[in-house]
């Protein structure tokens, strides 16, 4: 008989917003949307999360919104709490222009920064061929893109070692060094279509994307091209979708759609990273569906 697999809910939060000190600036408002990775070459579990703080508030089209960053923690051996929580994000937008705080500032902002990326969110980790990939969304005032960037796993782990050493100092004193370590242009390499960080060559609203490595080493993308359907697309060894001959992005084959009267009656998509498991002699991925 196969052993029953069971997910156990912790009775506490692993990560919560920090509303004091320098952390309040970038993770005092929210710490959400977790993603996990454990590398083949390292036993530690790295927990990424979407974080936003008091410096990240902005006003857009009548809505109060918070921009966000990729925060990172390292879990202890039990997997039930953070052994280390990095004091600054590992991915962020270095801003030259403040975000608009009201309708008047928003109007001025749109004149020159309408297409500037304002927010990063919904991060996913994926290890493939000795690289750590980060799949995420970024948004301007008017558009949202599915994005992917990468870093060699060895480089990432070296940066983690340097980050842990920097943590012995007050956060205010290490911002410049942290910028050089994590935030410089090119730190995370674009690996999307046509040398960009975009997963799709044509516009598509954010798609809750995850990837599966198939037994032959190729990749399959599972994503939400619409709010009410799930699509699957074989992408070979790339993490982006090519255009078809007629110029349209190939979105893949719809595998499932919403079901009226059920929990997924209005919305269907991936929610978190898939977990590899073995059921009997079969290797599978277990995923939590957003619906």
C-alpha cells in the first residue's frame, strides 16, 4: 500500500510584516505570496515572498495600491520558522521618481512615466540547468507583463553568504553595499523572448505561470491566459513562448476551464510552486489551484 501524503498546516505564521525600523519602509505593509526553492546542491530551504512597506504606497486611477519587492528568508531545519531573514529585498525597483500619492500627482506622473515599471509581484522560484529562475509579474500604469529572469545557482548562493555577513551591521549602513550586491542592472539576467524579460512576445495579462520539468529534460508551461481557464504549452528548453508564423503568441492548449456551481466558478490559475512527489513508481507534481 502506498503511504498517504498529507500536508500539515502550521499553527503560526513563518513571515509577517515588520512595522519597526528600516524594514517598515519596504515590508511593513504586507508580506505575502510565498515561493520556495531547495537546490540540488544545497540542503537549505529558501523562502521568497512579496513584500511592500510604507514607502511603496501609490495612487492609481482611484485605487490605493502598494508596490512590492522580493524578500527572502532561509528556513531552519524543521521548516517551521525562519533561521535568517534578509534585511533588504533581493529584487526591487530602484526609483528615480517618487510614486504618485494622489490624483494630481498621478496625472503628472503619467505624462512622463506612463510606461515605467511601477511594481513587481507574485514571484515564483524554479531551478533548471544550474540556474535559479524567478518568474513574476511587473506592471506599469496601463500594462502587466509575465516576466522571467535568472541567476546561476552558484552566484546566488555566493550572494547569500555575503548577505549573511552584511546582516551583522545596522541595515541603514549596508544599503549601498546591498545595492551593489543585488540591485544593479544585470544582476538578474533577462531570459525571455528576444533578449527581454518577457515570457510572451505579445501582450497578455498576468498568467499565474509555473513550469514543470518533464522526464526528458524539456519544459512544460502551465499558465492562465484568461481568468477562467488553464493552458499547457510545451516550450522545450526555453522559459518563454515563441510567436507563431502569423505573429501571434502561442498560448498553448486549454486543459481545463471553470465549472459553474463549484469553487472555481469564476477564476482558475496556479497558486504557488508545484512540489515534486513520488506516488508508487510514478513521479508527479502536486500543485495548489487558485480558484
